[in-house]
């Protein structure tokens, strides 16, 4: 006869206590029961206590003044940073002069021939059309300025990234040291890099290039290390048995085996460098980004679009060419040396012919002015679509409703919470999804925001991120489910997602300003559009990779399509869904911060103000708070695998 064990009334069932999540919640509740009354009695509830705030205005102001006063005289700047700055300026100027010397025909021919040798005729035609479009829009010179900065920044990023990747890939100790540094750099929004380099190098090209290198080098380092660590052990053992040295094994085995990862790293570095080179226009980098920035500052949507289109075309061309080079690493036929020689010779012939015919500069007669018709279209939209549209309302009405019904309540709710409750929520979420180390990191990052004295604007930024992430996930998951269940939908979405995923962050501000004006809602809308492609791609891939045997088994049991999705696909695709949430949060934060340029306010505005006014105390504190917010959000949404034998 079965024995029934009586449980004490009010006690938790033994089976329930076996769940790790329940034990974590109980420990958090116990800690909160002890610590919250103490914290409340010592510092009271409400916003972050002033007693726990450190005022960095005076020391940062003193440091800023010292740097500015000694930038032209101190040996550190004259013989250290000065040489770096001069080398960057000379390099960018040399590349720019070469591009101008080759003329529009030579540069177009070079791009087309490289695309042809790497990926074939189709991409060569597309590359030619992209460069010609840059000229037709009257943006040839800004395009060359951006390309010159890009060439130098990408080369420097690749060198730095490969060196760091070699160190991490060949040494476990260096890998452990570099991993948290690269993690932090990867979650930092691009804007956070700008003020420190401006302080040291001043406004201009050197600061833009170095900020781009810091932003673009981590993916190269990560993928280089990944490729070296994942090299085939049997091949390495075979090479070692031949008596080769460590250097020979690296050059003849490890690096060739990691070729695919290296080319993928190059692709990611190029795309991130282009994105950052455009954003760096706010610190004096000339080129397409500067045209977009100036146009947005005057709300000239037509001029912003004229400069934004070449940015998108450059991004698409660079992504396709480097992606094709990476695909060649899988065994596809690669162009031989003779082919490259012919391509180079063809470029030289076209460039010389252009100079002899006096066609170096793009002819003014071949330009199209799209700014005026675009601005007329925007004016028409303002008059007819902003408000007063029957039934659905106008775009301004949508933005106003989203601000009133979503952004304001979320912001007021977060700012109305006691400071200790925010830390408690962060600790609970981070520990449930990760380990106690994850929770500690997230709590310390959030507490650092309070210590810096920007608790209230940080919660404002957090409210925009949460609202935008919610919209992104609803749209992204719904779209991904449709794409995962229909090959036709997936094929239709692929080119759209490709274009959206290659567009730099700055470009997303142009259409939202045209549709919604300025404010927090447009900043959130730009963030949604920017993060949506990554969420859709990751979720679609996760749903499509669910074990077909599990799907067939559920189908044989009579499960409906909805039941299969809810009970089979979504649970089995949980890692991909969590990764999609993590990437969505990080990408949304990056654009919400840039939204300070179009009225997003909060930390983004403080960063913009600090850059514009050279106010280190305001800008650097806001940048540090953005980094802490990004680190906290990354830890709260990034599942951490438990190591065997280690406690959670």
C-alpha cells in the first residue's frame, strides 16, 4: 500500500523546493527581508539617496581643464598622442588624395572589378550602380571622405583585433583577462566612446578614427580567438608531429584553419566601422555622416536623405563583397593571382583614361537634387498625415499616444519605485537567468548609476528601452513565426532584413523624423526599426532548427499548428529566443541613446550636450551611466551556463 507523507500546513512542498529557481527566489526573499528594512531605515525610500552619490563635477572639470591646458605642451601629448594623431591625419589624407586622384571612374572601376573577382558579375553591376548613385546624388566628395576614413579605421581595427585575438586564442589566461573587457566594449553604445577620445585628441579626424577603432576592433578579436580555439585538433597534432615550431604551426595550420572566422570578423569590423564613422560626424569627422548630422540639426529631411542613401548603398556593397569573400572560405572557387592582376590593370587603365579626358571630378551636370522634392513630400505629409486622418489618426497622433499611454507611465512607474526595489528586481531577474555572479555584476552596474548621480535620467532612458523592446519583441516574434512557417514569407523578408541590418544606426533617424517629428517616441521608433531585423533573424533560425522528429511526433498525435508552436517549437527554441531578447535590448539601447539628437532626452541628451559643449562632467558621467545600463541589461537578458560542479 502506498504511503502518503503528510506535509506541515503552510510549508512548501518538498518537490517545489527542488527547483533551482524556487530556491533562488527564497534566498532573495530572505536577503530582502534582512537588508531592505536596514536600507530603508538608514537612507529611506524614494529616489537614489544623495548620501550615496559621489559628485564628480569638480575632479572631472579639473581633469578636463588640465588636459585642455596641456594638450599642446605636455610631453605625453607632444610625443605620445600627438604622433598618433599626426599618423592618423596623414594616413586619412593620403587615402583621400589617392581616391580623388583615381577619379570617379577609377574608384567605380576598382569597386566593380573587386566585386566581380570576389562574387561575380551580378554584384559587380550592383557595386557600379551604387557608386554612380553616390555621384548622381551630389555626394561623391563626402563619399570619398567617408571611404578614406573607413579604410584607415578598418586597417587599424583589423590589426588591433587580430593581435588581441591571437593573444586570447593562444593563451587561456589572456582569454580570461580579455573576455570581460571585450564584453563591456561590445555592450557599450557607440556614443559612449566619443567624449573620451575628443577630450584627448580634440574634435576632428583623429578622434573619429580612434573612436571607430575602439568600437570596431572587438568583433575581429572575438572571431579571431574563436577560429584559433576551434581549429581541428587532429590537424594540429599532425602538423606538430612533423617537428614544426609554434610559429610554423600558427602560420601553416591555425590561421589557415581559422580563415572563415577571420573573414567573418573582417565583415563585422567593416560594418561596425562604417556605423561608427557615420556617428563620429558629431565630433568633426567630415563625410556623409556630417551631411546627415547637419541636415537633422536643421530638420532638413531631404538633405539628410540625400546623404543617407549613399551610406546605405556603401553598407550593402561592403557587406555583400566581404560576405562573398567569407563564403569562398567554405571551398568555393577563389580568384587567382592573374585575375587580380587583370583587375588592377583594368582599374589603372580606367583611372588614367578618366584623367586624360578631364573626367576626374564628378560632373555637376550629372547630379540630381532630391532634397527639394523630398522636403515637399515631407511638408505634404505634415499637412495631411501628421494629424486629422479619419479613423486611424495621423503619425503625430500615434507618437503622442505612444508617449502618453506607454512612455510616460513606464517612466513614471520606474521613477516612482524605491531605489532598493529597482536593485532587488535587477538582482532577481539576473540570478534567475544566470548565476549569482551575473546578479552581482548587474546590481553593481545599476548601483553605479545611482552613485554617479544620474539615477532619474537613467530610469528615463531605461523606460524608453523597455517600451521599445516590448514593441520590437511583439513585432519580431510575430514576423519570425510567419517566416519560420512559410518559405515564401522567409524569401520575401530576406532582402528587406539584409538592407535593414546593414544600415548604420544614424540613418534610422531620418525616416522617423520625417514621419513623427522630434521627441521620445521617434527615438523609440528608430530603435525598434534598428533592432527588429536581428530579432526576426535569430528567432526564425531558432524555430526552423527545432528537431523535425519532435515536430513529426506532435503532428502524429493530432496537435494543431498553434499547439505545435506553443508546446514544441517555442520551448525547444528557448536559447534562440533568449538570444533574440538579449540582442534586441542591446541594439535598442544603442539607438535610444542616439535618439538624444532628435529629442529623446535623458542620458542621450546629456551625452550630446557634453560633446557639444565640451562638458566632461556631464558627458562623461552620462556615457559611464550608459555603459552601466548596457552592462546591466546585457546581464539580465543573457543566460549564463552553469559549469559542471559549480553552484548557481
